[in-house]
C-alpha cells in the first residue's frame, strides 16, 4: 500500500511538474494569495475599515507580482524602494484626485515615467509598475487627504506581509527553482515518449491526432529547455556546471525529437519531411504498419516503455534499471538489433541515443552513478560522456546590442505611445463617467505591457475585452450570491486572484475574466456595486483598448510586418552563425561556443513566434497571410532543429571516437550559408534581387553519388545538412526570393 501511495504521489508530482514547469504559476498564485491573506488578517485584527482592507489587499498584490528579479538580495532592495514609491504615489493620488486638470496631467506624466523606466531593467520596471498601480488604487478606493494616515499604514502592512511571504513562507531559491525545472524537463520528456508510443500504435484514422500530440510534446519540451537555460547561471554553483547541464538538456531534447522523426519515417511510405513535426495542422504522411515483423514492433514498444521508465526513474538505482539501460545503450553499438528494415533499425538506434542522453542528464544533475552493473556498451557511453564533460569550457557572452537611440528606442517609443493613448483614454473615459474614467486608462496601460507592434496591441485588447465581458456576467452572479457577507467575499476574492495568476501565462482572456469577476466582489465590499457599474467597466475597457490601438497606429507606429521582418532577419542571422560555426568545427576548424549560439537562435525564434501571433490569430481576416506566417515559422523551427543537431554533433568532435573532421563539409555547406544570407538581405531590403541557389545534394558535393553510406555519424551530419539546405530553399518561396539552379 505504501509503495502504491508513493507511486500515485510520484505520478501526480510529475503531472504537476509537466503542466507547470518549475511550479512558477503555482508559486506566483500562492505568494500573491498568501500576501493578501496575511495583510487582511493583520488589518482586520486591528479593526481597519473595509476601504483600508481593500487598499491593503490590492497593495499586497502589486508588491508581490511587480518584483521580477531572480536574486533574493535584488528582490529585497526593490521591495524596500517600492514602499516609499507607493506611499508617495498614494499621497499624490489622494491629493490630486479633486484637482481635475492637474491630476490628469500628473497621471499621464506618471504613466510615461513608469513605461520609460523599463529601460533600467527589472528594478525600473517594478518601481514604475508600483507607482502606477498604487496611484490607480487611490482612485479606485476614492482616497482623500484625510484618509492618508490609514492608507499609509495599510500599504506598509501590505509590503511587510509581501516580504514575509516571499522570503519566509513561500521562498524560491535559484537552485530550488532550477531543480524543479529539471523535474519538469524529465516529466515532459516522459510525456513526449508516451506520445511517440501512441504514434507507434496509431491506426490510419488516429495518426493525425497522434502526430499533433508529438508536435505538442516537442514544443513543450523545448519550452522547458529554454526556461532551464535562462536560470542556469543563478541556479548552479559555477559556470562549468551550468554549461554541462545546458549541454545535457540540449542532447536530450535533440535525441527525443530525432526519435520521433525516425519513428514517423519508419511508418511512412517515404522518409518523413522534418517540417511535418513543426507545422501545426500539417497532415501526417501516408502511413501504414511498421514495416517488418510483429515481433520487431513488439520489441520497439517494449523499449519505448523502458525508455520512459528510465526517464521517470531518474533517481532510482538497481539491477533492473541497469539491465534496461544496458540493453538500450547496446543499440548504439549495433548490439541485438532485431531483424527489420534499415528505417526500423534506425529507430532502435535512436532509442539507444535517447537512453545515452538520459544517462548523461542523470550524471550531470546527480553526479557519479553506480557502475557495477555496466555492460561494455554502457561503459563506452560513460567514457564518452566523461570525455565530453572534461572538454567543456566556459565562454564569454557578448553584450546585447542596443543601437537604437532617441524616439526609436523601444522603451522611449512605448512611453510616448502609452502617454498619448492614456490622454485619449482620460478624455474619453471622463465623457463616459467622471467617477470611473480610470478603467479606460488602466486598459490602455495594460495592452502596452509586453507588446511591441500594433498587431500585438490589437490582439491583446481584443482578448482583454472578451475576458471582461464574460467576467462581468460572473461578477453579477457572484455579487448576488455573496450579498453583504464580507468574509465570504474576501475568500472568493482570494480564490479568483489565485486563478488569475495561475492562468495568466496560459490565457490572457482567462486572466481578464478572473480580474473582472474579482472587481465585482470588490465593488460589493465597497458598497458601490451595481449593474450599471459593471456595464460601465465593459465600456471603459473597450474605450481603453481602442485608445491604445489608435496611439500605437498613429504615434511612432511599429506595424506587425516591420516587427516580424526585423525579428526574421535576426533569426536568419543567428541561423547562419550557428550553421557556419558548426560546419566549420566539423570541417576541422577551431572550436566555437556552439551552445550559446544555439541558445541565441532559439531565443530569437521564440521572439519571432510571439510577434507573429497577430498574423496567426484565429480572428485575423487575412487567411493567406496566416497560412504563410505559420508555414515560415514552421520552416524556421525545422532549420533550427537541424542547426542544433549539427552543433551538438560538432561539440562531440574532440571526444567521440567515431566522429572525424571532414574539410569537404565547409565547401559543401557553403551554399546553404550563402542562401541564408541572401534571404536575410531580401527581407531587410526588398530591392535586393540576388537569387537563392539550388543544385546537387550535399552528399554528391562530397564526392559521393548521394546513396553511398559513410557511417552512421557522417550519414547523420549529411542528413541534417541536406534537410537544412532543403528547408532554407523552401523559405525562399513564401518570402518572395527568386530561386535558380546553380551553374556549377
């Protein structure tokens, strides 16, 4: 019974870790709710009035979510600076609330300074956010100068409770957060193997759904890998350890993605295009049963289950685990490969590579392991991993480029835009209501947060309005149920706040829904609730979103096409750098910092993916552009996969006995690198007319006939280079770059 209980707890823990990597959403929700609950308890114990309870709760929420630094010392300093900022802001809000023109002008200036403060990093962003939100708080509770002493006390209690919960009740250390992210990576890796198992057994009518689950599993695993990479420096004891973990996470991600691709290829009549794994909604290639005997399929099913067990039982030792690991690693050395086609045997080899990646990840995370039950194949894998670990050397990262000046600097441009939009929102909001005009300003402010183009602002405004409309309905229902029960209302407010923070990274619409429902309860507590107030909330939200869009479109506009073009050029430049550096190292050139280059490529691609959301959103009327944008991003993800794989192979070169440098690779891959540069130049300058070149396969450029096998590792390098070359040529067509056959 105890073992069964532990198994259930482990499964629940793995599911939670996979659904919320690092438990970041859960932590944010618990911290915020804990800070608010503690604030309310302290204020209620001294008999504070309801207005001060509401102000304290809102201040505790702001003091908790505004702090974004990773180091605890930096968080404490920002929180300490935040309290005087909050006290000054609430004082000015109370004093200026009765001076219409002066108060409105100051609010616009405050908004400009708050947004401009983002250029000073996380601390500037946090202090600007606290200043704005607390000024809004003063307007919301109708603060007056006579009430300031009570409000000062409430805010001081709120900041103190926020600090107590952050540093003592729900503490998060960099090392602890990184450990939870590692657990999430293992859980998502296991989920991806499970999806591949379903793909193995899927019938003709089930393949598309199974393939979509594999795509989602790849995307979620990659998301967690990027989150780990951003936390490594703070969460590991030294730089060499950070780079080792980064390398092992990258190995595991590449091995898992390659396993899925080879499995799909083995089920296909022809070799599956890598794009199939990256283009959402793309139909699966024509598939049938796995070629070969039913016995080979049964063995593969058993080995995929064994691989998943190795992933999930990372911290467990024992003879049974060692035997499973030894069997899977033997496939890397051609041991016990079942009689089957070469495509199916490639899948078994990929299982062996994935098992090696899992073992490397375990060693990197947990240190040396028991080697008493190692088979010769496992011992060789350990020797390779040890040699790679010894060869890892830390490199320096360059400083980010911030060449934009003046009004073209993103923070300056955003500050001007939001100031203009807020001015429009104040004028329009006061025409709608002289008491609730600030809701329009709040919406205008929020739609500019974490957006960089007019299209992104339009989509965010639409989502906020949609969530607000449904939230109004929920607020009406909840307010009617709660009535005058203050304690019940505050409990429901806490529940809604937790839901708001837990769902915020998943859906902006859901977050807006919970915010609006919560406000309905707060209005009830302040005895200002009515149907008209909630309807006015919708009207002010729509007005604020419209003002934000107008300001973004007319004042220093950055349209979506320009934004995506700039990011596309950055992705192509990073892709060319990774490819050229990896091929150079595989050709015998000097070692380069490939891990950091690959990470920069992934980050640039993530920025582009986010920027194309306005083009790929379901409500966009431009269906052709949506299809093109999705296709281009999928092709770039395919290119990034092959570039990461080349970089990972190149990093093995100094230590892996079966990999040797081949100087011919540099010349063979030169066409691909030139083509990437040609496409980048075309995107940056529409007058650029140089064409993309096509020609013989990479293998034939090495002197082969395109069919000869060079050995497993060399074949893999050639396959990645050829797929990368094909994907780059494929990018030319949707981007309007001419293509011509090479004269050579």
